[in-house]
């Protein structure tokens, strides 16, 4: 508030987004320890959140996929449930921490926990429930269209919960996982007196339904355009929002359900009300680049030079690659060719999409004994390309099912990495839209998405009963139309398409080889 020079009375509403991590509370809403028995956090109640990328429930997800494959919820997560989702994590808690399981009064997604803290109300978001909890939002189509909290019970699949070994959730009438749900753009309630004091905002201020951070980013970026013109519903369906930071989420919306094996969804109303969401993803992208750099002998002096700022390390390596290309004696036609003998398979933390295989691991072909910054720069470039090949694979699968992606809208930390952006454009052969804010391409799309949701919630509070979809699209367009957009086009250089197609074939073969060598 002090930075914005606004007064509390200027604020119309507040929205929250968060990673899709699991929060565990007791019946008095106090935190309960969730750490594995072999860890220091085992008895620490402050460690009551299982972060989204924690794969401790890998065996539980495998059990569910093998034994409950006919369950309807699996049909709506690309055919396989991921250990990054909440049902496998719940099963892990029940099997490994039975006392925690018994004491737990509520299991919540982190975004829902934040709105609970703000309002005292445990209404869940359709975004979190549909995407991470096996909730079938399309069963509540008519109810969700108004943007009000409605009973969640018809969206839960009783037979599925029982088949995975969590029948006690059903017996409790879903009290611990959510009995009320509301669409994005809806209002959970008003700030409590305590929350208002803590935040320095008016008591009763409308609190919007929470969103997963990547989905808030999708809301904040999908409506932007190059020249400020309106984006139609048809245009929205030709776009892919890429929220790229530690990991990457790839979001595409459609007016019809598209079932794509290995791609999460189709999720009804999980990001744009009344539209279906297909969510591809890569579990480690920015995290993978940092891992590759940190484990190279040339990294230490680089980090000393920039005092640990990974963004500046990326800039130094990008410049190093430009210098290498300018000094190239082999007459290569474009910078990407520097990695023609170096290939990376990027699934160091498993594959989220479209293979849906958390057991996959990373691979590198073409390493030498070199330890210089040049070798590090080349490995860094090959990793960027591998990440882009992984996204190309996701987009190919979406296109096969009729999702005709023509434009990429990139946001998140990696949007600030010029090399990453250009190689992504080249490999996928699509223009990349970047929102220009504070001289950075990544902008604040996730924050803007939550602001949009709060504006819609405040508007529904004022306008009363109407369909949420039209109001949602209206406000989303208004709050993104004025944002300046910079477009990065694929390089038009002879041979670039052929080169990347050859490397992409190697990328696909590396997966087959990994399976063969197990």
C-alpha cells in the first residue's frame, strides 16, 4: 500500500493465488506436522504444507493408476493421476502418518487456505478442486455459472474415493476436503476484522475465490494483444499461456472438452468460466537450468561475480553464446547450431506431460572433459533447447485433438531470458508474446491475474445475480488491453527448421532408449 500510495478505501477487493501445495490443519484450524518420519520436520507442526513438487506419493499415484483406471476422475487428468496432485498425497498421509490422518480436520489447497485465513470461510475454488483433487466440475455446470458458492457434493466421485482407499472421506460427507465450491471470479466472503487489521484493509472487503498461481498467470496473460485490440473467444482458443519459472505450465482453453492423453484435463471452468482447460506441464524448467549450471565446475566463479543472482548468470551465458557464435570457424548459419553434437533429455524430475511418467530421468549425450565457461554455455543452450522440445511435444499432442495453437503467451521468470524466449519461438515455430512491464518481459501476469479475479469478485458483489462468464471476459480484457506487448518471432534463417526437426527426433529417441536400458 505504501509503495502504491493508495488508501485502504481505494481498494475494491483482494485476490489470492498460490502454488498447488497441500495444507493440513486440525479440527481447530491449527497446523499439523506432515514431514516423513525420517526427516527433521516429522514432529514440527509448522511444517504442515506438502509442496506441489514433492513426489513422496509416487507409489500411491502408481497404485491408483494401476488399480483405479476406470474411475471417471482419471479420465479428466489425461488418463493418469500425478504424485503432484492431492489424492495421492492424502493416501500417503493415511498410510504413512496415521496419527496425522486421524487428527486432521481440513485438507486444503494453499490458495483455498489463504482465502480461509482471510474470511474464516472454507469455500473451495473450482480451480483448485478440479485441477488437483479429482473434482468433476462439469457435473455442476448450471450451478457454477452464477459465480456463487454452491454445494460441492455432486462433484465428488464416491466410487473413486472408495476405490483408492479413502472411503473415510466419503463417510464424513467430504467435510475435510470441501463441501462448498465457487467459480473463479466469484466471492468467498469479506475480510474478517482480524484479517483486515493484519492487512491494513477495510473489514468486509470482498475476497475473491483463490487460484493456483499458474492459472492466475493464465488469466493475467491470455487477454493481452499486440495492438490493444479485443481478443475474441475464438482467438483465446488459438493461444497457449506458458507460465515458466521453476516449472512450466502450459494452458489452453476451449469451448469443448478435448481429451489428450498425458495432458491434465479437460478441466471445466478451471481458469475461464464455462470453458474447458487443457493443462500441459514440465516439472522442472527454470529449476533444471539452475541445476545444470550449479553442477558445472565453471559455475562457482560466475556466481561469485554476480553474487548469486541466477538471472545475471543467464545473461552472462547468453552473451558467451553470442560471442562463441560470432567467433565460429565452422560457418554455422544460426546460433542454435552450436549444440549440434550435444543433446539433453530434460525430464530430470520426471515427465508431467505428455508422457505422465514421474519415473523418467534426465540424460545428456555429447559431454567432453571440458570445464570452461564455453562448455557450460553450450550445455546451458542444449538444455534450453531440450525444454523447448518438451513443450513442442505437448503442443503436438494438443493439436492432434483439435487445439490449434498459433500463439504463445509467455510469462514468469524465464520470460526475462532472451535466449530461452528466442529458442522457444524457433523450435515451436510460433510467435511469442511478452508483456512489457518494468522493462522485463515476464511482467506481473500472475499478480495481474489475481487482481482481475478480485475486480470481478467486487463487481459481482455490486452487480448482483448474473452469469459470471460475460463479466469475467469483460474485466479480463479491460485489465490486460493496456499492457504493452512485445512479440518475438521465429528466426527466418535457412536450415533452422530442418536442424531443430533433426534434434527433436533425437529427443524422442532418447526417451525410447531410456526405457530400453532400464
